[in-house]
């Protein structure tokens, strides 16, 4: 980059000239946000009516038909894909999360319904992790107070295959087990699904900002029971928020194992990591503006402390500016509507 001292000096150079008019600010904008940069996370449950998520104003758990209506809206707005998160009934949960591998589970049925209605007009992304399906709320198998890495990976491989066979375009392992990307890639290929891409949650931090999401999918209460089994949190497998160099190692390993895209989560507290990942590897880099980030902006807006729509737009813009190619955000539909009006 050129030395700023050689690019002009005041008073002949006045940078405010480029900010004087709205059209000019738009013309010289270095980062441009469009609906195609947004992925819409959707919660689906096995009930006939939608149910609001109290800690996420404006977000609902939707029945399958509600998801289909959201999918239709996403296509109309130019949002390229939905990320599907099932709310699993307590009776279907177990210590081993076996229902995750059932081809008739809610996630698979939802994926098939979207595919049958819309074909390839809309992308479908599905999480690969056990936390919605386990009685203890962890992303992996729990035994003797420890998450069992290799045993968990074997289950994740089966889960990824059933999702792929249901019609999922992208599987997104969010569990943070070691070696799972390579094992999932091998399993998909052996099942004849080498067309299904892997979006790896490569740098997923053990964050305080996941609470509303866990409320929405029902894993918060389940995770509370895990304390009695010796593991009350996810810090032994999700990353320490203090670490950035470790994130680059995680990303490098996942790329080596066959990840097509990588994810950084949460986005707002890891802008530096997003930038380093994109600059270092150049791979398609996604970022997840998580439930707590969404809830904070909504809470402040609801109290009249800030302009919620403007804050939401700015928050996503800076995530993209940091290097994200696509952002998962619960603001996706309202931002896409606003961007489409410009």
C-alpha cells in the first residue's frame, strides 16, 4: 500500500469532499452489502403454529409450512440460502443423540420439503452436531465427564450422510471435534454425495453470546443437566476467546481435511480472526452473527437507545469489511428488504 504521506496533504487534499453527497459516498464505498451476502438461520419445530423465541424478538420457531413460506420470501428477497436448525422434542433426545441419524427426523423432513418445493432455487445448509439431539445438550457424546472425540465423529458422519441424502446442499459441522471434516468428507464421498459441500465451523469460540440460540433449540435446559455428569460447559472443545493464532491452525487443518468453506463464530467479537483467516487462506469465509449479538441490538433498539435498523446494517457491513464473504444473521430478511429498496 502507498505511503499515506505521499497521497496528498491538507489543504489541497480534503477527504471530506468524497463524503459530501450521498451518491458520491455510495460511489466510493469500499464495501458493498447485498442480499446475496446474507444467510438466514431458521428454527423449525414439529408443531402446527409458530412460537416466538422470547430472548430473540422477531424470531420464531416455525412449522415446516412456515419454513416453506420463509424460503419463498428468501428467494424473492435474493437471499441465497437458509440455515436450518431443528427444535427436537424432548422425548426424541437421548444420551447418544441417535435421532440425529434418523432419515425421518425433523431436519431431514424439512430439507426434503424445501427441495421438493423449490429445487435448487434456494440453498439449504444444515448443522452437523449432536446438541439438539442429546439429553445433556453437548455437541458430542459424553462419558465419564468427557466428550468422546472419535466416537462422536463416527456419529457425525452418519448424520451428515442422512442430511445429504435428504437433499441438503451444504453440511456444516459445528461440533468442533478434531478430525471430523476429513471423516465427513470421506463418508459423503463413499455414499456417492461428493456433490455436497462442507462449511466447517473452523473457529467456533466458547462464547457467552450463544444463550438465546440455546433457548430457541431447547439445548440450554439440557446443558444444565450436564453439570451432574461433570461437564457443565463446552470449553473443552470450543475455542478459548483469548486465542487467534489457534484459529488459524484450526482453519488450516479443516482445509487440509477437505473443507470447501470455513466459518468464524461469533462474528462481532472475532473481526480480527475473520480478517486473518481471509487474508491467510483466501478460502470462502463465512461468519455467524450469533443470537446474543442479535438480541443485544434488538434490546437496545426496543429501549430507544439506538436506531435498530441502522445498527443491524452497520454490524453486518463491518463483518463483511473484515473479510467475510457471507454472514449468517437473524437480521437477514429485514436487511434484504432494506437493501432491495435502495
